[in-house]
C-alpha cells in the first residue's frame, strides 16, 4: 500500500513516516509540505492513500481533497488535524479515518487496519464480472457487482440533486457556475463553492464505495465537471434503446418483448427529484411509454386477447387517469368479459375525478355509453 503524506509541519511528516515504517507492505512514496505540489505529483506517484493535514495554507482541506480526487481517482483519504472539531467534517467528507495530533501508535494501528479492510473489499469487488447499473425510473438507485439495487446514503438532498443533474447531463460539461446558481442560489460564491466541492467529493466516495465506475472529471480550463458513464449501464438508456429496436417490427412478432419493456417503467424518471430541469425529460419518457402502451393495448384488443388488453388499459389508466377514451375502452372490456361491477366502479371513479379535481363533467359520449350499458345490462347497475 503506497501512502503519500501532506502536512506543513516537518516534524509531523517525519513522525508519521517513522511510525509507518513499522508496518509490512506499506511504503511512503512522498512527503509534501505544500498541497498543490503534492497534487501535481499524484498522477506519477499513484498513492493508494493520502494523509492530509486538514488545515493547510493556500488550500482548504475540502479543496485539496477535491483536487486530489481528480488527480488520482480512487485514492483514499486520512485526515490529520490538531483540532477535534474537524473530526466530524472528515467523516462528512467520507474520509476513511482521521488522526488527532499528537499522533499515537495505537490509534494509527486502527487506521491501518481500516485501510487494509477497505482494500480487501475493493479487491473482491474488482473480481466481480457483473456490470454496474444506475436506475433512474421511480427512485434513483445504484446497482453494483450483481447485487440488488440500493438507494445511496446521500449526505444531503442537494448532494443527490447534484449527482442527478450530472447524470442527466452525462457526457457533457456542466459548468460550476451553473451548479452554484442551480443548487445554492441563496449562498455567496465562496460558501456555495465549498458546498459544491464537498458534495462532489461525497459523490465520488459514494460511487467508489458502491462499486460504480462513473468518474466525475474536473474540467479545470472550462471550470466544470463531466460525469463519465461509458463503463456502466443506465436503465433509461437501455429501455429507450429496446423500444427503438422494436420500432417498425410487427407487433404480432414483438408484443411479448414490448410488454416486457413497458413493465420496466416502474415510475417516472427521477421521480423524487423536484427541480424543474427534470420535467421535460420526465414528460418525454412518460409520453413514450404511453404511446407504446396504448399501441400494445389496441393490438391485444383487436387480437381478441381480452385479459392482456385489460391489463394494459388498467396500467394506462393508472398512469393517465384523465384520458376518457382509454377509460371507455377499459369499461367496454370489463362489460365484454362480464365484469359489470368493475365497469360501474370505474365509471364512478372517472366521474368523481373529473367533477371534483378538474371541475368539469364527463363527455356526453362516455355518459351516453354508460346509461345505455346500464339499460342493456341490468347487472351493471346492481
């Protein structure tokens, strides 16, 4: 395990180097009193761990860590500080550990043990062949190494929103100025920038811990970030590509696959994200699902596949309950299959919805059909 030391106190650097010399399999690849110089050397030295003094001149610990993660992605961080109040901040930044000055060998033992355990888990994850995925329908979840999808433990709601925005703009440069205005408009530039650096660091650590190979690249010249998703799978992209491949294929041959794809739409795109920037894409994907679902429902209806048609129209009405034409199609299918009570129940549900929420009545076409059906089929009214 290669370790880099960054502290502006020479005595502390010498002490840590001496203490680390007693551990087998550990080498100190560099000692620096200046954070910027250390960060410049990181791509060449490729440290596994950096021991950072959190209170450095020129750069704050937050900024130094953010730049270090860009210079050498995947590097673990251990904070060294003389102030106990920084311990909480260290864990907020997802550092592996923190050490208080003056250093003690017993406490360093705990840190080394923690680092070794983390490296062992990382090694196990690297041997898994299952691709990582990001799931965007309904809740935002991450799935790695063949495990079940998990909702990440984001530090704050805005950290989640930041990741979601970078994901939404994947492959494109997102300017820092845009992110500051979008997520922290109430703060001054310096405060907002600190929040941004902290959140970026937290996201990187979260992705690394969950085995998601989607690095956030810091575009220094353009002052922005790019989320690289080229090595992972994203459910929204897979879903839309699947629909695209079925385009133009006769439903007689493809209805089973189309039904499978439509079932993958578990909920709206980034459903829990309340920011306005997500609405256009959310509505586009919702319409895409609806158009394909309606096409499939009508195919089942014409093919006299009543149960399949009923299931599709029920799902369509769940997604878009305000469409009277689909509601009428569903009620006709209910009556055709002898389920008159369900037809009446759905009619009253639509009547309540339109009268109480939209403040308008049902169309004459739907009302006339229902009255005719009640007269023609007495069980409907019982």
